[in-house]
C-alpha cells in the first residue's frame, strides 16, 4: 500500500521533482529524459523506480506517463508552487490573524492580497468560515452562509 510519505519521498529530491514534472508535461522518452536532465543512468533508473513504486508514473510502450494518482499529485504540487509565489503575502495574513480580528475583515484582506482563486478559496474557507455567496442548507430553507450565526 502506498503512503503519503512514499509519495512525498519520491518527489522530494530536486531532480526527481523535475523528472516527475517533465513526464507530466511531455510524456517520457527515457533517452531524452536522461540527456535533458543531466542524470546518470543509475540516477535516472533509481528515481524512475521511486516514482513508479509510489504509484505516480507507469510505463506503456517504452514511454512513461502519469497515473491518475500522479495527475492529482502533480496538481497538488502546482498549488504548492502557487502558494510559494504568494509566501510573503501569506505571512502578512498570518501576522494579522487573531481572535480579536474580525473574520469579515480578514476575508477582505485575503481578497485584496491574494489573486489566485484556489488559494483564496482555501484561505477564506478555512480561516474565516465566511465565504461570500456560499449557501448552507438549514432544514427546509436555504440561508446564505454569511447570515448563519454560530452558537456561542
């Protein structure tokens, strides 16, 4: 059974991550991959074995492709890359977040600082619990999420 640590371990090395991303973007012709990435044959096959054993890639007709799991992991690491591009802004958000700072104001700050929709949804959904235009169902009627009041 594949674990999260197996997955992270397989792409934790810079060259392994570049190899994984190259396969994701181009499909894998082994001769081209070895020469483009300046890997020795041993490095190449060791990393390909790790990626295969982690369930991230598979080989068909002499070419490597991402598995369905590999596609999900690729998208997740792309999201991490986007977060890294906003790291200073994320730190600024962390510095003002507190129990005294109103969630609605934090939501406004996040909307102003973060341009990436995926990151914004993650931050607003988890930090503020105040997503605009989100709808929650309250037994028989639909109530806008912003109008819900949590018990104190």
